[in-house]
C-alpha cells in the first residue's frame, strides 16, 4: 500500500460548488501484489494505519472521509 499525504488544506469538489477546509488529504494506491486477496489485505492494513493515526491525534473533531476512487486508489480526507 502506497500512502501519500498531499499536504492540501482545502478540498473543492468536482463541480466546484464550494470549498471545504481540511487537515490533510491522503492518496492510497495498491501495489499490485499478484493476488486480489493480497491487494485487499494490503489496502485494509493501509486504511487501518490512517485510522490509527487519526485516533492517536486524540482530537474528537477529526473525521476521515473516503473521497472517490480510481482503479487501484482511494482518497481519504481528514476534516476538522
């Protein structure tokens, strides 16, 4: 699992109807491990890592939101 923090502090939806302040955005991408099950398990581990990081911040105001997906990627946003 490749997890990249983008450093973005705002998110604008595709239709550009508003701007939302965010803490950060993560791009998640699978490394093709040769097996759908291995890819799934690797993705699960990556998502769990992001959730653990949010919990460790001990901030009740943080929300994790899945935003879109590609063929082998997911984008998570961390809201205030």
